[in-house]
């Protein structure tokens, strides 16, 4: 049941009365409260809470009291309006992420739920959310390219569906946690989502792993020296493009010793509204890292550093500005064509600049370096991300496993392998 608590000042005088209860009356219910100046009003409100089953009394607005139904702006509960307000008022997120959420709402969620009442158990139920997820599973999106260069239509990936469902769920959670609550529960909790590893071959992320020989041949196919050095640094560090192009001499630590490192604390970020870019911090805490670099990477940076001040960028456009991805991407595409024509790159491989990051990880893992090391080096937030992308890249382990199976199939007990 609800209870009334006197609030006192330091001198011991009562300043107000607070009614407290747990929503729904259960131990797991979220704590709720309302404050009154006199005990009589608090007692009356406590009785109303008890009568409502340990919920906010119908028609009561926190801090305002009972108001007539016609005074309530019904449009405020329209999901389109409510969701936009929730995202706009969120704290601790970047404007760019806020803008991305608004775009995803407009494109994927509002067409189904935009005009629904966020309070309605008919509009937002387990069945309506499941039907929406099913609709997403049947939606085709443009991802990747056909061999002729035209866009390729593919089913929406399980990861994208999970992200959209998570966005909807987070907004409905706000309605559940509202004071007073607008809903008793979040129907998204009832949804069985497609697993990320359920995707078929045509729906998997387009990742092209290049061998060291293929990277070497591709590098030689660039005509600009800066591009060749950029391939060296990107392949040798596994940095994201936004991190790589934000590097400056001041990011280099102990370049004169044998412990040369790069401090990855900067990345190019897009301003809200798409109006230009700025250098900020990498996207996650684990992305902000310091990594060792090899002698070849150090030599490439030393060559790039000639004539630069500490804060000048290593990689820039013709006028010293940020090197746009599209600018480098055009030169990358021409180098790929030259490499294929020269027999330095297989015809079936269509790598992007980001594939140098994947290939960096592949080189480490295939040589036996642990996934946890690769995770820290690449700045992945979760070891699961590293495992999902690269866990299969262990050819030596496959060879050993096949030898074990072959021995067993011959009727001989496999020899116990040492772990270490």
C-alpha cells in the first residue's frame, strides 16, 4: 500500500508530505511519489492510489493534480509527436546520433505507428509489434553492388531489424517510466527477434579479406605516393577511415625507440544536419585506445611527416582539407581495376578501403594472435563483434581439427593435444 512520509528541514520542522508507493504494488514495481503541502491532501491522495491498485489515479498529472480530460493535449500522446519529443530530450548522446534516430523513426517506424496512441494497448501490443517486425523481415533494401555496378536489393539484415526494434522499445520504455506511467508494460519485450547469425549467405555483411600478397599488389597499383602510404598505415594499424584521416604527428608516441605507438583519440565526425565535419572523439570508450605500430608503419608516418607541424593532418585533400572518403574511394576504385588487369587481384574480389581493416585482423588471427588482442587493437566495444567477424579465420586450427577427425575415423583414438 501507499504510505505518507513527513519531510523535515534541518531544524526538524515539517516542510511537506510525500506519498510513496511502488507501481502495481509489487516489489519489482518502480518507485513513485507525489508531494503535498498538508497532511490531509496527502492522505486523500494516498487513498486514491490504493483505490487505483497502486497506480496513479486516473486523470491525475504529477505536480498538477486532477485536470479535466479536455485540458489534456491528446496530440501529445500521438506516437509521432511523443517519440520525437523523447529523442529530442535525451541526454548523453551526440546530435548526430539524435538526428539518425529521428530519420529511422520517420522512415521505418512512423509509417506503421506514427498516428497511434502511445497509451493504447490495442495500438501497441505484442501482436502489432510482431506484425511490424515481420514486415521488416520482408522488406528489401539496397545494399552492395551487382557485378555490373548496379545497386543490389537484399532483405533487411537481422542486425538492422534489431536496431529498429530497440529504438521503438526504448521509446515505449519511456512511456512505461513516465510519471505518471502512460503504459503498464512494454510490448516489445514479447517479441522474438531474428538472430544476427540467422542471415543467409546473400544477407551477410560484405567483407573481403585480402591476403598480404594481394594488399601488396593493390598498393603498387596506386599512382600517388600519399595513397600508397595510406594503404601502408591503414593495413598496418587496422584503423577506421575516420580515425586514420584524423591522425597528426602529435598522435605518435616514442617514435625514436622500439616501442612506437599511436594514440587513437581523434576521429572525423559529421555535424548534425549533415553540414560539414569536425574532429571529435572516436565513437566508443574502447575506440579511444593506444596501439603499437610496426617499423614499416613508423617509416610511412615519418615520410608523411616531412614539413608538417604537430597538429597538421597526415592525409589531406589537394588544398590541405579533410580527405573525403569519396575522393580516396575514386582513386581506390581505379587502383583495384589496375590490380585486377595486372593479375595482382582476383576478379571475384571487390574490396573497399574498409576491407584493409578486416584484412589487418585476418593477418593477426590467422597467425594465432588471440581474439582479445585483436578486439583491443581494433577498438571493438565487445569481443562478440570480433568473434562474429573474424572467429572463423583460423586455418591452422582447421587443419589440426581435420587431422584429429581423420585419425578418429580410422579407428584410432586421437592424441590429446596440449593446451597453451
